[in-house]
C-alpha cells in the first residue's frame, strides 16, 4: 500500500513518509468508522470568516476536535454555544497536515432532541388524526375584548413583553395574569390547571398562553397531551405565543391562533387604541355630517310647508269671495228670460229642419238602383250561359268518344295501362286493352306483322 512512497534506509528497512502515513490512517478511519451520532459538551467554539465551524466536544474523560463546513452549518437549526450539550452526526477523519484526529460533522442537535422530536411527531400525528387541530373547530378572536388573560410565569421575560405591548396598544383593556411555571417538572400540569381555572372563572374574553424561546427541552411543557386537549376544549379562544417564530409546539397547533412570539400574541389580541380613536373620530365626523344634512333637509321641508300653510282668516276670506261669485252666477242664471230661451230653441229647430233628410226622394233613388242592379245581373247570367255553351261545344268536338265514334280505336298495355303508339311495342302474346266507340275488350296478339307508315 505504501510501495510508491517507500524508500530504503541504510539498514535495509522501509521508510514511510509522514503524509502517506496520515493519509493511510485517515482512509482506515473512514472505512472502519461510519457515520454515527456522538454526544458531548461544546468547547472552544469558533465560526471562521469562511462560514466553517470549529469546536470540540468533550465529556469527563476525553475530548475530540470537530469541524462543520459551511455547506452543512448553514442548515443547522441553532448555533452551539460554549457549554451546550449537543449530539453531532459525524464521521471520523484525519486532518493530514497536522496529523490530528477530528470529526467531520454533518448535522447537529441538542442532546436528547432526537428522542424528544420523535415523541413530538408521534403526539402531533395522534392528535391531528383525532381532529384536534382542524381549522373548522377554531374560533375567531374577539375584535374588542373586555378583558385579556395571560397564562405564563411571573418571572418570565415574555410576561414583561406582553404587558408592555398591551399597555402600549390597549391601556383601556384590563389584563388578568394566571401564573404558572413554564418549564420544569409538573409545569405542564400546572399550565393545564390554570387554563381550566381561567375557563371556570370566565372573566376574560381571550387567553394568551406564552413563554420565551429556548431549546426543545425548555419548551417541552407545551408539548403535553393533556395541555393540548385542555386548549382544544377551552370555552375561551386561546392564542399561543411560545418561543420564537421557528419554534413549534403541540400547543401552537391546538390553539385557535398561533403567534410567532409572545409580543406577536399580545398584538393579535389587543385592538390598537390609536386606531380605535382614529376610527371613532371618523365615525363621529360621519355622524355629524349625516346629522347636519338631515337637519338641512328638514329645514328645507319646513320652509316648503310654511309656504303652503294659509291662516284660517285668509282661508275664510277666500271661501267668502268664492261664495259671492257663485251667488252672482246663480242670480244671473235665474234672471235670463224664457223668451230668449225659446228663441234659441226655434233657431236650433230651424237648423235641424234644414239638415233633415228627404225620405221619399231617397226611396225613389233606392228603387231605381234596384232595377238597374236586377238588369245587370240578368245580362251577366245571359253572357255566362252563352260562354258555357260555346266551351261545351268545343269540348264535345275534342272528346275522345267522338273520335272513337268515327271508327278509331285506342290500344292500351294491359299491365301498365300506357297507350301503345308504335308498332314496335306490339309483340306476339302481348295482352292489350282495346277501347272502341261502344265498349272495350281485352285481346292477346297471336301474330304481329309491322309495315311501313304509309297513312290510311
């Protein structure tokens, strides 16, 4: 294996170059130590300008150097810090220039994170299959809550962030804090109990369940099944603001709304006071303008009605004047003389007599028209009869019967009924119908002798 790099010493023993030795050791390590998860405590962590990570992991008895190149490091979910307990997925290699053993790291996670994450996925799949995370069962947040509840630790920095945000955005809305530990043994049970207490007291319109960021172990209380079921069964809408934007817990999926941070949760549940005041001013201005326009229309309507309104005295005066006019017209009509009326009647009668028709003269004219009409009808019938007689005579001349009476006969094919016109249509054995002047007969030809057409 080293034959291309070996040289002979004065004593005849083979000599191996350091570089070849290190390369051989490195190849042997890579072949015999496959990828594996290795746990330890971080020390001497350094991020190079190139983006590579250099650090060591150690336990009580030993330590080993590690390198994680930029192509792998950029996908890591967190950056290790001095003293962190982590697990690395790495292969054992040799750094040949210095002959140092090192781990080439491909992935990094916090200690125990793999088992916890698998438990997280199992519980998430179970609750999701039960429909606990369905969007249909989640409720909308109240637009204007009367009170806001916060479930978190009294010592949590997230509580200060939430209270600061609520004080800034909605100082008019009271806040009730339900204290409960957010980390450590029994914290999940206490969070569940406090959520049940908030529902039992029913003194808030929305609940914020929050805590700051941390490792998966730190946030594990919010991955509790009992807490998730209590959130889903809550009669009050629940907003989950746990950890940072990249942190997800079972509580986030069970809550009605998930906020990326505790501050974001406070913003979701609190109406911004400045916006409310601005909207109130706009609505007040709109109401004032509407009321002003209504008053203007009413004033205009009042003026129009006032112009139509007549005082009782003036109305009585108008009625008295009208009554006097009617009395004058009645007196004038009563004083008209009967003679004038009779004279008018005579004039109308004379006009009627002049326009009255003369019935006797009209009767004579009608009788004259009747005689003329009868004569015209008689002449028409006579001319029509003459025309019919002439046409009948012409028809009689053209009648086939008259032709047959002159000695002619008509030959018809007995099958088709068609007239036989040429000698070629006559064949021996052919059946014919012969029409004569005094009847017809069916004949069968025995012999046919055609001859030239030479007339009769």
